């Protein structure tokens, strides 16, 4: 997880995304890294979506991606009935509350209401927290039951020294290509949410590090070109950046597979074989464990290959998981 950037709208899906890209880790171990060691943080980042990011990398990534995201949220706060003056009153109340420890959105909303801050729209608080996150004040903390909490960033991240890359946009482009290459600059711009000029500047700054691998597709010179043995079968979680990390997703399979991978604004859990989407899957409660149900989108690989992945999901979760 030292340099990882993982899509994390859903907390369990993010942990399953780590499983698919590692070996030997367990869900409990991943959560201990986040909640006890705090080596990575879960917070709003690229495109205004939630990611898991190394705690040393989070501050510079946040500062890089924040500028285009804060003004729309401030506008939305006003539309939801929280004026700029009301927001300025609310911020120190939220900070003071979090000095006492983690708090849920419900608790924060109730505290603000007692202090006379009652915006008409339910999303006003969300956008206030969004802006406070991008300005470095708060991050996501532990769960209280099933409720997510927010914490003060200074308390949660502690005295950990952040990395400070010389050219943050170039470093983000480098990280992107390490995880997603070969890809296009348009893919990077989509994934990062950077302003077009910043994305182009960061990409261009890589210079001789870039190697073209097809029309408009680039990889890092330090990476081996694609080829060789077929990639293994992987069960990827919902919102996985294998699919979500590109603007052009034709690489994942035929139109039927691309269409089946997302529906109604959701990005489904995917079964991937040799880098191509072949099915979606669901994890259903079954007795004391779970069952994996498949929805084929194209020809499936050997059942034994899928079963090995299902077994590893069970190992990761510490629970019995069966196929079919």
C-alpha cells in the first residue's frame, strides 16, 4: 500500500480491490493498516470521489486535485441553503466537535442544528465536509457501527512527514501510468480530474520516461511492454479502477461486456480473464459464509480458475466462500 491509489466509494469493495492486487493480505490486516497504523487514509480525492491513498502522499495529491472541485461545492452549498456566512459559522463548530473524537454526519447535523445552523437541503452538510476535506481540515475516520465518521486530519495523520514531489502533476501522471498504462493523456485527464492544462503539463514533464505503445497509448519506459503469459482470472469489486480508471473503456471487452460492467450509474463487480471482462459477480450471504453468483457477459474461463479466485476471496475475508 506504500504508493497505492485505490478507488474507495465502498469500503469493503476497496479492501477487495487491494486483495486482487496483492498476496497474503487479509481484510482485517488491511483495516488495521488504516485504523491503527494509519499508513493510508480514506478520503475524497480525484474527481471528487473517495480513494484509499498512502498517508504520506495524500496531502500533495489533495492539494493538486482540489482547485477545480471546491468552487462547485461552495455553489451547491448555497443552493442547499447554506450561505457562505453560515458555512463560515459552521466550520469552527465542526472542528471543535471533532477535537473530542470521531463524529458521524448525523451527530454533526444535530450539533449544528442546536447552534442554529439548519440549512434547508440535506446535502449542504455533505458539501461543507467536502470543502473542509479538500482544504486539509478533515478526513474519513473509523466506523461507529455501520456509520462512517469524520476526524480532524491533523489528529488522524499525526506527525507523519508528507512526501513533497518537485512536480506534483508529473508525479501523479507517473503514478497513473504505473497502475494503468498503457493509457492516453485523455484517460489520465479523466481519472485525475485535473484541469486540462495541468494534466498536459504533468504528462509532458515525464519526457523521455514515456514510450508510445499504439496510437495515443503510452507507458513508462521502466515498465515491461504488455505481452507474455495470459493474465490470471481476477474477481474485482464494484467501482474498481480497472474499469473506472479510463475514459475510453473499449479495452475491457466487447460493447456487451462494457455495457454489463456498469448500469444506472453503478460500476458492477467484475470477473476479468486475461485483462478482459467476462462476467459480473455478487457476494451473497449463505449460511455462515458467502456464495459467489456469476452473470456471464462472454465466454467464461475454466471453472477451476474462477474457483481459485473465489477461494482466495474467502481466505481474505476469513470466511467460507463458495462458487455457484
